[in-house]
C-alpha cells in the first residue's frame, strides 16, 4: 500500500510513527509543517553585536553561533511567570533580544523584560484587552497603544489617554482604506516613542451593507460599512498625540472641504528621525496622482510637497521612506516610474539625488543598512524571477552584489556592522535551511538543514517552467505537478488552479514550488495539477502587472488558455477531463474560464468569486477598473452575469455567508442568472465564515472539492 500525503502531519509535528492514511483530517496540521526548521526558530542577531540567539530544545540560546549556550529555559520562564500569576507556556514565546542582557516579549497584553544577569522578569505594562489589531509598543516599552472597539487607548508612562467619539462608525487607531497601499495598522510611534501618529476613519457617510446573524433565535441584522466602486467612500484624517504635552494635533491634509479632498488616500506614514515631521503619501481617489508631503507635527500644517508622481493607469505606493542612517537629510523611496520597482534617493527638500537601483527586475523590499550607512541590503528577483535573493547595494556607487549564494526564496537578517548575515531559505527541492555567512558568501555556521518531511512518502513530480504569453513574447512561469510513478502512456484528469490577480505570485522557487500539500494529495490520487502566473500578477514590472487595467479577465483569460494549450500538448493530459479551480479573484477567473470555454473545462470549482466588479470595494476596484461610471464597457465585459447562459458541465460555487470582502451578493445573483437560464449549478455555503474558510471547516472544504472532482472529473 502506498503512503499518502495526508498522513505526514502527525509524523512531522508529533514525531510519532503512524500508519498510512488518506483522510483529510490532518490537512490543517500539515500546512504548518511545510517549512520544517529542525526544532530551531526565533533566529536573530543580538542587538548590535555579531552574536546570535535562537530557540531550541525548549530554551533560548545566545552566544557565538558555534558555541551558543542556553540562557533561559522554558521551565525557568514558567516558574517566573507563575510567581507573578502570569500565563504558562507550552513553548517559548517569540522574543526580541535587545542586547546581551535584555530580552523583551509580549503576551496577553503585557510587555515583559527579562534581565539575563539578574535572572529577573519584570512586566513593563498593564493588563488590557487585546482585539484583532493587537498592541503597538514604542521604542520605550512603557509607551504603547491599542484599539478598544472603535476607540484608541494610549499609555504614555503613567499617563493614559482614550480617543473615542462614542460612535462605532468613527474609528481611531486602526487600519484604513481596507488595507490597501501597504496599510496594515493604524498607529505609528515616532522613533524615540515620544509621539504617536494615528488614523481617524469616519465611515458615517458610507452605505451600510446588510449582513444577517443567524445564530440568534430570530436572525438579527449585522450590517457593516462597505464602500462599493463608484459610491461614497470613507474619510480619513491623521492625528498626532504628544506624550509630553498630552495634546492632539490633526494634520491639515485637505486643501478645502470638497469631497475630492476628503476622500484622498493617506498612506505610507513615516516619521522624520528628529520626530519633528511626518511624511505622508497622499493619493487622489482616481489613484493616478500621488503627492509626497511633509507635515509639521507641532502645528499640523503642510510644510512642503516634496514631489509628485502620476500615471494614466494608477500610482500605488506601498512603502514609506527609508532615511539614511548617516545622513537624516536624505531618504530612499520606492517607485515604479521606470517600469520596475526600484529605489530612488532624495534629499528632504525634494531634490532627486539619483536612481539607486535599475534594471528589468523588482526590488521587493528593504532589509536595512549597516551601522555606518555605507551599504544597503535589499531583496530582489534580479537573478531569478521566480525566487528572491538578498543583495548588498553600495551607497557610494550603487553597485549591487548578491549575498545569498543559493537559488531559492530567502529571508535574511544582517548584523549591525554589515559583516555577517543569517540566511533562511528554501527552494523547490530544499525544504528549509539556515546558515550564518560572511559577506563573501562563505558559510560560517550551519544552524540547520531540515530533513525532507516527505522523504518516506511517494511524492509527485514538481516542475517549474515557462511558456509564452498570448502576446507571443512574454515569458510566463508555470508549476506542473504530476502523479507519482506516472505512466506516460496513461491519460490523467487535469486541474488548472488559478488566481491570476494583482499582488499574487503563485509559482515560486521555494519548497514544493509554492504549492501546497492539497495539490500533492490530488496528484497522489491521480490528478495533474497546473498553475500559471499570467500577466496581471506581481513582481514582473509595471507593464506586466497593469496591462489588465480597465479590462480585468481579458488578458488573464488569454494567457491562461495558452497554459491550457501547453497542457493539451502533453500526451498524459486527458483533454476530456480538465477542470479549473480558484478562490476570490481566482474564483472570478475560474468562472470566466469555464463560461468562455465550456468545451474544454468539464468541471469548475469557484470559491468566493467576484461576479461583477461594480459590487467590489472602492480602493481595489477603482484602481484596476476605474469607476463603473468612467468605464461602463469594461465593467460590462468583465461581468459574469450575462455570460451565465454559457454554462455547460459541472460548476460548484462556494461562498462564506459572512464574506465582507467579496460580498455574498456576487454568487447569489450569479445563481439567479443560472436559474433564469434553466441551468443547473452546484452551490455550497459556509454559514459563519468570512472570505476564507478556516479551522476544521477548511478540512471540510478540501473534502468537498475532492469529492466533487472524484465524482465529476475522474
């Protein structure tokens, strides 16, 4: 009997022998074991030194890499926590080693400091309730802020402030603009922790979207604010709380009281190193014009517009400013103005010094500077468009040197002096590896080389490759997963897994090629699983990403069908048994492909699908489609409502009844069109789930889809 993939979770995570099994019940556990770390985690440099710290064998180790010793054991921490009526841990929490004598960690609303020399543990902050936004602790752990419902609570030493207008639709200190533009939180401490910038979001003017709570005896309304494309959006302002003066100043980000000014997007908030100014990237609602502005935090007045960026499609800044450590009058700024995401060096008066990086690749993020500011460390896909490596950029001459020698997808930390790095990475064939290197690429110490958690299992073939896009010239990356011990003379059912939307890259040079173990499970049950990153996806330059502007679904469909042509050229692909699956934008693409080519796709499975972009939210929808008023033809062509009449074969549509991202209205109206056309469609609801199905129900979801393919595609 061959071993099946859904047995491995217990073996990997619990380290016990198990018999082979086919159940989906262990799917949730297995997803956590994709990147094994050989029992070592929390790797980091210790403060400004080249010493390292890591957690292993239920203890925190610190020292030189090859001679680190345990300095805090789990049993010791639990004993100290128990003495102060604190929580008990099953494993050591994530810890930040500030220096060779201080460790900081947070749990249950408290920030704890552990003194290594004194072996003492001190709680640095009070108890409080934590909501989904968590706690934002400043550089001074005595100063912190957290959300409490729609209010913001700020603690500055012994002083405490609560910002609240007693209106649930006016929200303080939380993420705004529906998490677009790189926004993931709503509070921003100044470098020394003396001041706090925060968002205030007024949603009172936004339409209530109906939601129903069916858990009560009589179902009750549970509406939420959802600004649809072309409709009224919320209004955001930025406040500055001064801890010393105990006052609040709101920045004067609006030129006038017009709706256009009130609906501006305020993004990428960045403090100046001296805490005197706050920089904001301000974007118009059309998202084709950005102003980088500097505000005086003492008065709230606009101090200077440093520069502007425009683009007929859209401008989308997602990261703030990076000030040079050796010269606070200069900073780095990300822009795609030359067609690729690169770094530009500016003076704080708005003068462009130079474009620091250039080329047909993407700089995907900043790791940091060395202590002297002589070198910058970044992530980029310069040498491998499907991977991510780390590079050192010389700040004098702009020369760029790769510092992670192996192929794959890397995550690194650089020592304060810039002489060493901790490199953690995986590739298609490397589960996980971590090592210490010098800047010449010499390995100084191997922390771990995790064994393949799937070594004892019959594995499918996993291949990455490229085909040409529908334009005949652009390379597209694909991932092809084939059944184990595949018989080349046999025909196999084939599933196309698709997403295809902005800010996605599914085909990557990391463990299992960026795939998941459910795909592996399908392959082990005799399916070919194929994924293609079409034009419109991420990390390939602005034209590659934005060519779908105002016509979502058109170019993506053309590219995906080139992938289908490739599949049809493979002798082992059964052209009579092809299916397509995707979620969210992938759900939109699944139904788009199924309706456009019913002769090819026998089965489709679409989760949380966008059906008509006029029902999607303002920020994302208007960036890629403009408003329905401005682009009526684009919205009509992308809508799947009038195309429902083309449905043939089997289609399973799945939706969360409490989806606040792609609202339930999308799939309900599509089902209505199918009914009106006397067409049968399979439909399944997860009653109390939002956009993603999580927890035990996710196993149910996998089982649902697998059974559907076994019934209708095998």
